C-alpha cells in the first residue's frame, strides 16, 4: 500500500514539474514576440506629390489599408518579422517590397510610385 502511495506521489510531482516547464517555455515565446505599428507615406516618384487612396497590403496577414489625404498609411499591432508589402494605385505601376524587415527600429516606410507609361 505504501508503495502505491509513494508511486502516486512521485507521479503527481513529475506531472506538475513538466507542466511548469511547458508554461515557462510558452511565456518565453510570448515575451520575444513584439507588436509594432507600421506607418508610411506614398508619393509620386516624379512630382513628389502625396497620393490619396493608394491600396497598401501587408501580405499573408489579411490586412489592407488606404492612404489618407496626405498620403499616409498605418497598420496597427503587427508582429515583428519579414513581410511582403504590395502597393497599388490606378495609373501607377504596382510595387511590391519583398521581405521588408519590420521591427521596433524600422517600422516607417516611404514609398515612391512610378506612373504607368
């Protein structure tokens, strides 16, 4: 009987130890993932004028925004990492910025679009 109780107590102890280690690993992963806001501005490459209503897509996130009257755009709560960003506007060439590194130091983008020929 004492053997069964001892085995049961050892099993319970190890179960709690494993659970605590898994929870600690999860907390470490969450701590290393940072959220940032990505902002930017879109202008005409030739004239330098800001462009209103430009579609800016953060690929593989499902997020899409349009520039305001001053050509500015903003994405909120983006996980740091590398993203493809697609910029589209009528009468301008579509531009894709491949593997843009988004982190706490580089979350501001200035884009110049070329008019279509």
